[in-house]
């Protein structure tokens, strides 16, 4: 529930700034989603690919910091940070060069900042776009602020896996669960990038909901990454090393099944509202009767 | 002899003496004498074993080297992605390696840290800024991870002392973390219109932290260590604001704190509390202080020119003692025990500075 007030605040912010934000890369292709596994941690923003594509300010703002060739090295490469109304900052990383100098103090929306480069630890010619909420001390999913873009491709659930006693079983429509008890639920899922045509570029989804026996037991929304006790956590609680078992394989925590067969439903949604839902029936075998003889 | 004639004669003698002293001045023992010492190419490696000479880490363009005070190049290499150097070790950072390798001034292997990112080399430890630009970790010389902290904003600058590490961030927050990973001090700047930590520094004994903070106005803040952590002890408002990485450095051997602004290099004489600024004719490329000859050297670019200029100052004075323009500028400036080292293209040039 704690998520609701600030999501609402963000949306109010978005509504208040309709027309003020724009996509930061001319013709850029979204290749990494927010909170996607990246360099063994969460991606703090989104990444665009685009050879020599122009990077522009997503909204009018004050130039608060920039790092250009010749300055000290930084893993984000050459980058620009802008301060915007509402306590938000936008950061453009991995630029080829920075087209700002000491004299430039502010930019208008759409002002040229540089071109897609691949500087720093960018993997290939990529530019990163991050939104930071200063008050929350958090990175925010840029899709919450940027104008909607057309996306008709639904997320994909590749597999639902159950991990019990060191063994992993793939869940099918009717799954023999084994004896009643707990298992870890792993889901392999991704959201295909809308802009890459037949080339599959998997992105992180926007939301994953798990229901057991018709009751919601887990909801992970890819909206914020917050610093907490020296770690960065997604949705207030999930660490990257605990959530991600692989690039697309997510550990959605423990489920407990009793002696009756139960439906397990996993719903994955992307930011445009496309969704996919898979339901499996988990059928436990009867618990062994300790009184029974051989 | 009448008294008047005697006075007139004495006056004439004094006047003649004054004219002589103006025309033929004698040394006072404080004049600056700068003479060439040696010149060598950065890639002219001398494989003979080193003596007890001072060693300087230098980088010029995409090359770096370790060179002794007598001009012997101990090790030279090409910068992979970036190089991080101290006079006693370096790390030639690769953007594709998941390991950070630390080497000695002759290129010998000192250790490998299983972390990807840009290192900051401490006396007996290494601090790494990870590829996400928001996670920092500290490793001891045995390559054990002492701590890892992830932050909710982009890290703009890191400084590390004996035990403490200072992390400054884009959102105006500053953290001081000890060797065990305990956060001993946190500060959030709210004074400026745009909160920001531009640069941070810590003195060699972990007693004072300096930070260049905020925009509109920008200020230099000093935090002194106390029993509870650190406390803000002084602030100096800046007439302009730098919005990019700039030099901020304790020069402990000279009792100075140096920091860069858009058009000047500022100095705080820590014992006296005196603050002065030296105007720069162009962008600052390097600065160094040599207490043995009481000189501050700065290398700056010249506006609209590829050339640079070396300017020598008494640290307390805004008037230069000497200016030496040279073609191509210099990315190197080291000053120690009367030796001044600069670069010109692939060449390293040393001058001997003496008083008297």
C-alpha cells in the first residue's frame, strides 16, 4: 500500500507536465528496461541503442553536472545531469561527447546534448536514460514520465518452474507437485522490445502478479529502485541478487501448497498494458502416512 | 670642512650607492633559478633496477609511465580504457574485464580484485565505483571485500583516506564510510537552489572532509572529525559555479586545500584560515605544490589555442612569479623537492628549481 501515494504523485506530476517530456533519443531503440539485470545488478534506467543517434534533453531543465572527455573517468562514461521541476533529475549516460560547456546553465526540451556513444562501461553503442527522484532518494522508471509509445507486443512467459529440495520441475497445465509443502516459484519471462521487428530484444516487464488459489500473494512493480541499508531494492524490498536467477529468470519467492490441488496464476504486464497470464494446477500427492507400514 | 659640505657629500654618496644597487643588484638568496634538468620520451624504458629515487606516475594522452626523479622510465604502457595511478601503484582499467588488476610502478602484479568498475587507489586498499555509477565497494590488499554500498543516486565523486571513504552524489548527499562499512557521517545539502556534491576530498589523516556543494550558490564546505563523526565547521561561498568534475585536493605537505572554479584556482591556507584565488587564463589542466621551494605551479590551457602555459606562484600571492608558455600544452605537472616535471607531446621534461 505504501506504493500507492507516491505512484499517484508521480502520475500527478506526469499529468501536470503533459507535453513537457519527450523521448531523449532520436530513433533510438529501447534495449534494456528499468530494473533489468545489467552488470550483475539492476539497470538504474533504460538503455537505447542507435548508431550516431542524437540525444536530447527530455524536458527543460538546469544543467547541474556533466562529465565530458578529458574529465576524470566515470563508469557512466560521458554524461549529463539535468534538474527539472518537481524534484526530478534526468541523467543521460554513455554519450560519445558532451555538447555542453562551462557557460551553458540550462536547456530547453529537445536540446541537443550529444550523440549515442558507448563511453564508460556501456556494452556497445548505448545511451542510458535515468530519472532520479531527489526526495525519495530513488531511481524511477522513466516510462512513468515519458510519453506513451506504441507497443502491441505482449510479454512472454517462457516457463514457470518450481524448485523443491534442490530439484527444479517445469510446471505445466496440470503439475504433479509432490508432497504438500513449500517450493520456490521461478518464472522465466520478458517483454519483447516493440521497436526491433523480428529481432528479439528482451526487456524487463512492468509488473508481475502471482495468485495462488485466486488470492494475490505477490506483486512486483518495476517502478522504483531505492537505497535501503546499503543496497538498492526494487519495489521497496527486492534485491537484484535475490530476484534474478538469470537474465530472464526471476525468483518470485516461496509458495506453500496444502493437500488439495490449487491453481497458480502468473500475470505479466508491460508498460503499454499488454499482458499475458498463465495458469497451472498444482496437484499435491497424498502425504505419506507415517503410521502406515511398508 | 663646513658641516653643509659634509652633508652634501654624504648625500651624494648615498645617492650613488642607490643608483649602483639599482643597476647592479645583488642576490638576496630568495630569487628563483629554473634550469633544465633532463628530457626523455615517455616510452624510453630503462630496465635497470631502480634505486631509492622518488618515482612519479604520469599520464599524457593515451600513454602513462612511471619515471624516477633522474629521468629513468621504469614502466610505460598504453591506456586501455582509463588508468588510475598513484606513485606506488596503478590500475589500467579495461571496460570488458570483470577483474580490477593492481600493478606496481614496474608493471609487476600486486593483486586482482574481483570487481568491475573504476578503482580509486588507497594506501593499503582500493575503492571501486561499479558500472552502474551508484555502487561503491572497498577491498583490502588481500582482495577481500570489506564493504559494498549501493546508493539511490549517481555518485559524482569519491575520495579515500586511511580508513574513511567519502562518497558524494548527484542529489546533494555525502556519506563518510569507515573501513568496516559503517556510515560514520551523512550530510544532505539543501542550501543551494540545486543541491549537488560536485567534488569531495579527505585529508591524509581522515580528520577533515572538504566538499564543493550545490549550484546557486556554490560553496566549499569543510567538515571536521569529532567523537560523533563529522561536523560542518566552515563554508566559503563561491562567486561562480562549476558544473563538472573539478580539482579539489588537500595538499597536506603544504597545509593547503586547493579547488577549481570556472576561472580560478582557490587556495585555503588551513593553519591561518586565509583564502585566496589565482585567476587562470584558461582551463586548469594540472596543479602541484612544492613546499621545499614554496611554490604553487599550475598548467592551464590558453583560450583558442592548443598551447598551454605553466605559471608559478607563491601560494599566498595572486601575482605569478614566472610564466612559461609551451606548445601543445602539458597534461603533466609534478613538483617535488625542487624538481618540476611537465610534458610536451611524448616527452617528459624536468627542471630544477632553486632559490638564491
